[in-house]
DNA sequence: TCATTGACCAAGG
DNA sequence: TCCTTGGCCAATG
C-alpha cells in the first residue's frame, strides 16, 4: 500500500454532504503533520476520471483552496459541494462545525 | 542525482 | 487579525 493509496482510500470514505480537512486526512492516513502530502496527492489525482470525491477535501480554515494551476477547477469544487447541500459563508467559507466529517462518529 | 515545488498547518511578530 | 517562517515528504525536470 503506497502512501497515496491510503490517502485516496480515506478520501473515498468521506460521506455525502460532509467535508474533511487536509490535516484530518493526513491524520487518518497516519501522516501526522504531513498534510502537504495530502494536498499534493490530490493535486496529482485525475479529477476528471477518478472516482475520488476530491471536492470534499478542503483546508483547515474551511475554505476551498484555489490555485492558478487548477485552471478553475476550484469553482467546480464549490459547485459540487453546494450540490451536496453544503452552504458557503459570504466569505466563501464552509461551516466546519456542521459539515466536518467525523470518522467513526457517524 | 540534485534542486525546486506543491490543493497545508501551526506558531510567532 | 493578517502576514511571514519553518517543517514535512514525494514527484518532476
């Protein structure tokens, strides 16, 4: 099992209508303090063809991370989240208190 | 093979 | 409250 495979496996476990932070995923993947790998892994994932709900992964601030390298897929991510019933604050932030995924807590 | 980079996070100024 | 700095690991050129 490669490091990335673990990350992908966890991301696939994020339930509908909920989100998880990079640090949280890193924690579940036993990559304590290495949240960058999570972001890097998702950056390398094929967003178009993969079956990974990459749009449910956001940063610790509850915002959708955008980057010029993603050619506007950040907008797509926001749309997908809204389609799942997740609300965005006027500042473009998500209410982690309500939508943050709690592994095992259900 | 070495150096740079990249969707982050937490702490300090 | 916002911006800067350091640390972490893997992939790319």
